[in-house]
C-alpha cells in the first residue's frame, strides 16, 4: 500500500511524494520549471538515493547515485549522463547549521576537477557562490539579488 501526497506551491516546482507503508523506500517527483522532472528514490535504511532527471520528451538527462550521511544529507554522488556514461563524482560538505557550504567535483581517478563554495548571510540565507577549477583558480562568482529598499513618498 502506498500513501500519496501532492503539494502545489506558487513559484515552486510541483512535488509528488509516494511512500510505502513499511518506510523502506520513498519516491519523490519534482517537476522542474523547464519541463523536465527529477525522480528521487530514497532508501533511508541503506543511506542511498538515486536522482534521475528526464526531459519533457522523457529522455534521460542525468542520473546521480547518492550516498547519504547519518542525517539524510547528500554526501557523495556519482553523476552519469544521458547514456548512463560516467561524468564525475561529487562530494558535499555542510556546516554546523546543515547548510551546504562546498560541492567538490572529482574525476574517476579522484583527481580534483573543481569546486563550488557557497556563501550565506548572518540570517542563513544563501547570498552567492564561487566556482574554482582543479588548481584552485577562481573561475567566477555569483551574488544573489537583494531586495531593493522600499521608496517612501
């Protein structure tokens, strides 16, 4: 028997959840704004999740096989392309407040490809990130837009 929950939120992806009563496997479907969808198959007992993204046409775009940490966070993933060819390994680091602070990409031989370092403000909101190549050279930075001050008449 499955329990199904449907949540529709304005300006957010559509998320459909189905969970077996035994709690062994949880399936989530996220409908992305570009028309693609990502299906997450979460096996909490074994600390594993598989995220499969398909395009509007139903063709496979990407698959990530994740290892989860003891808190259920995405720790290490193997990323595969449309023909399920290996692309890279990624590893995430979190701070004491459970915020993702770093995503590092590795080749199959464990050589460093690059990393993304996330920045947060004092309230814990992500305010941007920086990307680096395998040698540690800064490739670029983004800054999240801030709310503009309200004009008074």
